[in-house]
């Protein structure tokens, strides 16, 4: 048909006009405009394509014909103008996106990367105590590298950062290296770093950041794991009343239950249960170190001897609440407080000696060594390893842990009773 202005004005959205003498040329209508379109079969891939020429009435019919003729000539020469425009547009979009990403990467510092790791993973999947420690490391140990763009971290920068702590604090240096490696993997998985970014934290100083053991009064004592002998345990038990009642009770529970310090400090009266004449301390799974394991269960510990006496006495005082409350209402005593008070009573301690005149007769040990001492004593008494590990609250490893779901309650009663009798015999 020939072009008719009245017909063009009367088009409703979605309608179009074609022209017999100009194949492929059409005028299409949308809600607000009338657009000249050239529709054709691509000489490149034989697919139908169309390209906009201009808007009517700003572009007249004769003007549209001129453009249509140029596009038709290009098509006859094997040029797909719409495809070229699309490719150019895509290329420009990719370049703009690459520029945007590059600008973001320059502002995405190591500190921001660590914050993303803390918020997106650590604070969700780690225990509160561990999350606080990792955040403390990032706040105090990143130094000037914290403000560098993450993509600018080179192998030498990563090496220098970890090496700066490896001599004075090798354990902390190794932990920082490990957590930064995990943070880097998190950022790569989240697409916040280029896929080609190397995780230098995983590669530098592998196996070379090791503890040389702790020092006491300037003397290296190595990395040996301390276990108290029976003679030392007897001396310590007779000396315990020199501590405060709270500290004496916590240390005794280490030996009588072989529990973790954090579990003892957070013990609640509501966790003490009596079943068929036996008193049990039932630690909820959520409060144990195994909370992240799906197959883990509540930790059940039978109480005998001094442990039963301590728990009964403190439950009468504090009811179902925390049996070792802190000065903060509704909070238990911090495990670190126990460690610090023991240290202050060591013969070599220089912390306010006027406030701690009483010195321990057995030195060079920490509260956690008492848990290790209890485990060693169980082995000496003949307790099977699997029972001793269940008493400690360890999950059985490998295929044994998968198929052996026995709770070992009777075995725990048998061997913790023997352990209680053994410790009681040393007090005399």
C-alpha cells in the first residue's frame, strides 16, 4: 500500500503498515510513538531481524525510504546491520561492566573482604567465642594492609604480614594465615574477587609457622603436653582450699568429670538430672564443642564423689541457674578468669604478688592440663579408649562414628566411679 498519514495516525498499539514496493519496510505503532522498522532475513545466519530507522512524523516517508535503501544495499553485500549494532552494544555493555567491576575492586579493601567473611560466614557458623577471636585478629593484626585493595595483595605483601608475627606469636600468625585464606576463598566464591586472583595466604609459609612452645619467666618450656602425676594431683587436691571456693570447685570438676573448662563454667542447675538413683550432668548439644555436627547429641556425664558434692551444694545455692555465675547478671564466669587466677598463684607469676601470697606446690600447669590428666588416669586404670573418648565428649571418628551410635552410659558410670575413687584416694 502507499503511505497515508490518516492511516498512520489511526494505528493502535501493536498494529503496523507494510509497503509492497518497499519490502521489509513497515511503520509500527506503540502507545506513544510510530516507528519506521526495516525487517529482513540476515545474510549472516538467515535469522529474521529488524532494526529501527526513526520515528514518524519526525522522519517522513521519503526519508525512511532513503534509509531503507541504504540498509537493503548493506544486506545485499552480506552485512547484518542489526547484528552489528547488537554486537557493538553488547561489547560496550561488557566494557562498562568491566570498568565498574575494576572500580569496585579498587575500593574493595582487605578490611572489607574480612568484614564480609565475618558477617557472611564466621558469625553464622562459628561459636560466639571463636567469632569474637577472629574479629579481634582482623582488627589488630592486619596493619597497613587492611586499607589496600584486595586485588593489590601480592605474594610478598601476604608473606611480610604473616612473617611479622611468626617469630613473636607463631600460633597467632598461623591462625591469621588460616583465616585470611578462608576469607579469600569466601570472596572468590561470592564473586567479589576476579576468578584469576591467587589465594596467596594458602601458599605462603606452608608448614613453616610453628609454635616453639610457651615461655615462662623467659625460659622456653617447649610444646610438651603437661600431665600431672598422681603425687602432684594429691598435692594439688590438698592445696585447693587455698583457692576461693569457686575456683576450687571448678578445678576439682576438671579432674572428676574430664569436661571442658567452658562447659564447667557454663554449668546450670537445670542440667543436673537424677535417673534411677544416679545423678547426671546433661550438657545440651548446643553448649558443646560438637554442636556443629549433625549427629552429635547431648553430653551425659555421671557424677560421683567430690563432683556430686560440689554440684549438689551449688545447686542448693543457685537453683536451676548458672552454678558458677559471674558479677554480670545472667552470665556465667569466663573460662579465662579461671586460667588467670591459676596463673597468678604459680610460683613464677609476677602479677601483683602482694595480692597472691599463697603459691601452688605444683607448678607449670594450666586448668586444661587437668582434663588431660584425667584422660591419662583413665587409661592407666584400664578404661577402653572408646569409653574414655566418650567421657571427654569427643565424637568417634571415621566409619566407627558413623555406625556405632551406642551412648556408653553404663560404661561411663563404671569408669568415672573408678576415677572418682582413684582421686579420692590421693587426698588422704
